[in-house]
C-alpha cells in the first residue's frame, strides 16, 4: 500500500490535486515495460504500438524483472510515480512466447489485466503508404457481437478503448480523423455468452476462443459532389493477430468505485439530465423554470407602493370637496347677501 503524501507547499499541493480523480478524465498515459526476455517480434510490436499511442506514452529502456500475475507491486509503484494508468508489458518465455500483458490501474492500484499472444505481426515499414500524424485521436471499430456478449472479449474491448482513447472532446473536424483501428474476431463456433467484465466462474478453455485481428488504416476524404465526402481506407499498419491467454478480472468493490459517477451539477440539471424534479421544466431556450403554488390572495388588501403622483391627485380631490361643503353651508350664503 502506498503511503499518503501530505503537501509541504502550494506547488506540491497543486501537483497532488492534478493527480486526483476528475469528473472528466485526462488522457491515459501508458508505460511500455520490457521483461527479462523479449524477441525481435515483440520489440517491433511494442515500438509500433507506442507510435500509435504517442505522445501519451513512456518507454522504459532497461529490462525489468516483472511478473504482473504473481506480483503487481512494481506496476503500482510506477503508476504512482509517473501518474500513469495503463501498462503494456512484453515478456517472452518458452511456455508463453511473444506475450503482451495489457494492465489497467485505478487510484494507483491494479484493477485488471489481460495477456495476449502475438501470432502474426506485419510492421508499418512493409506498407509504403502515408502514415497518420502522432497525437491524433483514432476511430475504433469492433466488428463482432462477442465484444458485447462474451466476458473475455468484453474485457479486451474495454482495455483497448482505454489504451487508444485520447482526450475527451465534444466535437471534431473531419480532417482530424486520420486513421481507424479495426478490431475483429475470427469465425468460431457458438460460445458461452454470460457475465460482463467481472468474469465468469465457468470459463471456457482459451484454446477454443477465436483469435483477435487488429488492423490499422488511414482515412482519405475525397470529393463526392455533396456535403458528405467520400471515404477511402488505405492500409497503414501495424497488422496484428492475437490469441487470448491468462487474465485477471477486476475486484467487484474496486470496479464499483472506478465506475462511480459524480452527482449532477446545476448546469447538467438545466440541460435536463438526471431525475426530473417536481414542478421544474426546461424550456426551448435551455432555461430552467419552476412553478410555485400559493393560496388565493385578496387583491383588495394588497399593499401597493405609494407614488407621489397619486398623492397629489388625492390632495386636489380633498380641496375640491371642502369648497363644495362651504358653498352648501347657509351661513356662508347669508354673509354673501349682507
């Protein structure tokens, strides 16, 4: 367990606050770690996956004795040290050659991970085509129903989405869409479709699960005579064929904490999000309007504001009434006759 660090000054306090959980997450930084033994194929895979992940990638040049499935303390230490939440560990052994481990952390603690075996690899250098600009947000395409039904493929989809997903944005212009990462599954017989990412007790043998194919294409926008351009895809690389191996599901309590959402703010409530409150509605202009119910009022007893103009009119009316009363008095008439 990591010790709690108390800030000594304002600068360190701001640095710790920047690493705290946010309503809108920052870009996930990935750390690429090489194990004690890595082959040429595995080095090429990690190098080109890092090229797709840049600039949010950190590479450890030295080899490390790390075994995430036996002891994840090294990953948790590196996650807190570098403010990173994703790991790609390359390790090749006689029993499990060319193995890639994708691990994800939450609050500097290991959340879940999955091991994939590299069966086939085609480098970018073999495709003499234009490449995408580093740092651009890719489009993700998952072409199989198993990514929504089978627990193992649901976990792989979630890990790949977090790994390649960049900055959270509201909108994007069409020229900013430069490449597509397509993930598909080889044809396979009917598989058991059950629980979500938390795993299944009656898990099938990984040997019977189909392979995962990852393909990367560049997007070319051509004029079509209409407002919507015509889209062409060009092979860019890398091309990967992966097979499923070991995996570790997320702890239910930690997964619940990681998926917890903050309470809605006033701005979200004005947009009509969340539970609908009584006597509150949002009009067409986006303004929040409320209705208040009160008892029936007697307008005759309503206290109004006293105005100077009305006060002068009342004085004139009082003066005219006094003159009329003096004219009606008989004593005044007798004095006039005399």
